[in-house]
C-alpha cells in the first residue's frame, strides 16, 4: 500500500472496533383461561390446582406464537401456562410498545420484533437489518443459532430482559407502485416502514423518505393506491395477506433489503423469581417453537401466490447494486460503531460466503436467478505479508500486527477477509479489552460485496468504515492459481503488493 490513507484499511483489520381465530380459541381453551390467570404483569399467580399463569404478549399472533404457548403447557405438564395479550399489530410502533411493557414488568413474556431492542439501548440486533447483508432464507436460518444467538440474547441482560430464542421470520423487500432500481428512482420515494431508527437510516440513505404514520393493512393499501406512498417494506407472505402486491407489484428480487427476526423474551426479574424448572421449560419451549419457523415453507408458498397475483419482479444489474450498496456506507459506519453489532455483522458476512445470494424460489419464472457474478474468482486465497513488505508498503504503523497470513474468501458476489492476530497485537494497537473478549481468530476482519466487470474488481466493505475502509477497485489477473491485483482507485484492503495464492 502506497500511502497512509490506504493503510488505514489494513490497520483496521487488527484494531477495528470489532472486527387465525380458531387457533387462538384452541390455545386459550388449552391453557389460558384456567383458574389462576393473573392480571397483566406482576408476580405470577398460582392456581388452586398448582398451575402458574404468566402473561404473554404478541402484536401479530403467528403460528410460532401458538406453538410456543402450547409447548410451554406441554413441557411443564400443565404447571406453566401463558395468558395471551394481543397488542395492536397494525401500529407501526407495536414492537417498541411491547418491548417497553416487558421491561417495565407489565408483561411477563413476549414475542418482540427484534428491531425494537435498539429503542431500549440494546443495539446489536441491528445487524439483522444491515442493508443487503442477509439476502436468503438459508442464511437467515444459520444466523439465529449458535454463537450469534448467544451473543445477541446476552446483550439484552443490561436492559432487564432475558432472551429465550430468536425466530427467523422472513427476508424483507420493498414493494413499490413503480420500479425502484436506481438511486434516481429512489429519490423522494415515500416508503412505509415500521418504526425503527435503523430501517429509517437504510431507506433515507437511498434518497427515499421513510414513513411511519400509515398503519398496516387497509390504510397502507389505500395510501399506495392514492399515491401517498410509493412503496412499503414487507415480506412475501405479509405483502400477499395485506393486499400490498396488488397495489404495489414491483419488487427487486435479486436485492432483498434485510432480514426480519423476532425474539421470545422474558422479564428478568420475573424469571429470577421462578423455580429453575419453570425457567428451563420456558427456554426449551422457545427453542422448540423457534426451530419450527426455520424452513421457509410459508415463504415459498407466498412467492408462488404473489407471482400468480400479479407481482412484477425486477432484476437489478451488478453496477446498479453497487451504487445502492455504496449509498448505504453511512449506515454501515453507524452500525459498526457498536462493537457487538460489528462483530455479528462480521460473523454473518463470513457465513454469507457459504450460502446462496438469493433463494431460488424468491422469483417469478426464474427472474434474477443467475450464476455467481464473481464466478471467475470464486474460491479461497491466502497470502503472507512479512514485516519488511509491510514497512516497504508505506504502512504508517509497521508494528501494529498487519504482517502475517491473510485469507480471502470470494463467493457469489460476496467476500470475507480473515487475518488472525495475537493478544500481543491487540496490546500494540491499543484495542479495547472488550474487543479482546469478543473477537475470535475464526471471525472475519472485514466483509462486503464484490462485483466484476471485465478485468476489474470492485469491492464495497460493510464494516470498518470508521477506521478507514472504503470501496476500492483493482485490475486483476488469475493465472495458474496466483491472483495478482493492481489498485486502480480507493483503499487497498487486499494488500495488492503481495500476490494471493488460490487454495480452493
């Protein structure tokens, strides 16, 4: 790298701030109307026959909610039961209302839209809303389990909430009354969203106007038809169920916006007052219910129905996508400013290189389904940078851990860059203790998208902007397993002064 500005991107790889009424009646009859039902919130009430009834809230009673309620009763042998409280699901701020009621103790247990947690100061769930990061159901199913789930649920403890499970609901798109493909077309478009600072940022970055004053359902359809709205952020099932497809049939099938998840959660004080067995039954029921929503069968049926109902799929080109992606740079920077949010984005970005870019069924007549746009370079590459090479490149911080082995994974238009470092490197760079505690050598240091035009490669990072990473363009040659890059413009995050060797 030839100058200090370009080295900022490399330095960040070490020191970045880490790196349905019948169903309802059945549920109520099965477990919510028995003696012992308590008032909303407060101490759980024990019935004469030994049951404990807790309030459970939802803003939009989904099958996963009824499954959770049934499992609580079954797993506990009838000892624990949930009394259902339905909030106004047509309100654009229903998620925040439920989250606040849960924290205050007015509710015991709830299904809370994950986009609401940022309103209470738990920011890391915003990673699910990072624009263009989670774009397939297969990836979504992967990123609500394991270490990511543990990290995110743990982030709720400081706000008095105990997370039980994360439910992968859907991939979200913009359904519009006219094509929205270019930034010029997005400029001034009024897009209805549910209340969320992050969603607002994502929409505004494209030049559109986020609207949160129009209720879900008929009011939104009317606003789309009379021109008060240009589009609405939704998923295929909801779009069909509420009539959005008929009023706003245009959708960019190969550029989903982000993912929607929901969280089963319990008030921490309430949970602390329950016997260990009761707490265990709640956790197990939540996990069981969440696992039933991870297959996307409803998504496939909804797409088929939408295509038959007049959906007008649009396919954006790689250059158009890169323009939209570039426009979201300020959003990525704000998300990355929070350490846990950035780490989760890194982890998701690494997983994205192993999963399809889009669901093959998320289309009409195959629109948008295409070979990998980076097929010529798809694979895994490694390089080793010596201290001498690092210094010769002009690194303004030659002892900051930028030497060493790098691994670059490219697949289906995405990349993940890995650079394992030691604790000594963290101490040298002055990285925070929190960073040391949460980062693992298997985590990517940077993730993003890649496009190819002729012999030119353009990458757009989704983390690290606050530490100097920015889009870059190279010319490239891949010959006999050796990838040679030459920086044309932007930041040299891929160490073009050393060749990459393909390993797979």
